[in-house]
C-alpha cells in the first residue's frame, strides 16, 4: 500500500508514518517543515495543505490518505483555524477523491463536542463546539464527510483524547516542569472529575485496526483505565517523588481570569483549555473493545512514562525544533508568575 500523510512531521503524523513504514508500506509525508529524524525511506514533500497544486502532485499513486495537518488548539490561531482546518481539509479530500484514493483517514478532536456532557461521550452525543478551534474541527469533519460520500471514498474519522507518550510536550511540559520543581499544580474546581487520556501507541494500535478493517466510521479513542483528574495528578506526583500539591482554584473566577489573560495574549491556555478542563471528559470505548482493541496504558502509566521521557530529554526538549506545537516546549507567559509563588 502507498500512503500520503499530511502533517506527517507532527506528533501523531510522525508516529503514523513510522508505523506504516515498519509494516513495509510505502510512505510519503506532506508538511510545511521537515523532521530531521525522519527515516530516509519515508518520502518528504514540503508543502502546505492550502497549496492545491502541491497537494495534487503529492497524491500521485497514493492508495490511502491520512489527514493530520491542522492548526491545533495550542496555536491560538484565530481565523487561521478555519483556513487550515476547514479549507485545507477540503483541498485534501477533493484531491484525494480526484486521485482515486481508496480511503481518507481524518484525525479530528474531542473539541468537536464542545463542553463535555455529564457521563461518557458516545456515538449519540451531539457535537456542539464552543470555541474557534473546536468549530473548525467540526466543520472539517463535515467537509470530509460530504466529499467522501459524494465520491464513494471510505472515510475513517478518529477523535483522540489528549494524547501522551514519549515526545509529547506542549501544554504537558508545564505540568511536568512544575512537578519536577516541586511547585503546586492547579486544577479548576475540585478536580474530582473523571478524565481520560490516550497513549500514542495505543492510539496507533487502534488506528491500524481501523485502517485494516477498511470501513467508514467515526471512532472516539481513549484508554479504558482512568480515574479522576486530581487522583491521577496526585499519583504522578507520588511517582515523581515530588513535594508538589494539587490545589483547587475557584471555577468562575479562574475562567474569567484566564479569559482576560488570553485576550491580553499573555497566557498559553486557550479557550479549549479553560472552558473545558473543569468538566469530566471521557469516551465510551466499549465499541472499540468489541472490535478487538486492547489499550496497554492506563492514565497513570502513560503520565509516568511521559514524565520520565521529559526528565530524560530535558535539554533536548528545551532546545528542540519550534515547528510542532505538541512536540516542543511552550512559553508560560503569565503562568510563570503563578509558578514562582507556588
């Protein structure tokens, strides 16, 4: 099989490319930046998903298109969310259909659901995004669905929970840094809410299962073993041997403060973070387990592994490439002041 991966230098796209290569498939990556650690037998095309001619050329002889390219929540991209996440998806899906690709695998986001409901998120949970990033991901899903239905191309949509594993930084870098330095760790509200993550390798295991099944479908992917946000953070603190404490912040005051700091552009926390992280959020994964998927990592185990990677790779992480928001550190802005008094 011959695969094209848009956003193939990013956290999930990079893992997808390597997993497909390891099973003997031909892999081509399309991205606006090149991962210097990319194996030489994975092709690289330097191109934006907004460059229709470049995308069309990259589709040559491709069987499966994996669409990962997106401006993620952390980029705080404003109007550009729509340009890349919706119009970019339109270009990729249209050119895949014209090229005769058999399937499009589209990586979306939990943010498409908006404010998480009480209880598990299921296939029947309505999608009601509440901020620009989530609205762009939801609209991108709709665009891909319309094009694939019209063309008869298989569409597999995957919505991962927040993804962890070696190499994952971004917003998690702040958490790991504060725990390592014995600073207080803050949650909005009590933190006594069910909160689910997914390990990157477990995500890839299901991803390959869905790819091999070759059937259209939408899948919500998270671990089947998780506790409360507070409990899992306290477990990580104990594992790290840190003296950090999990402290609660008042919900309304904190959200309004973070909203103001975001408006002033002095906080790394975007609306998707401060509007939802005090709400329980977890997928019902029984349909995935029924397909034969078995995640290896619990929340606790993946947080521990990710923290260990961060500590072992600290110098590299701080000096790393600035190109992928999920693979590089972020500026803490006003949160640095909170850290200093913690």
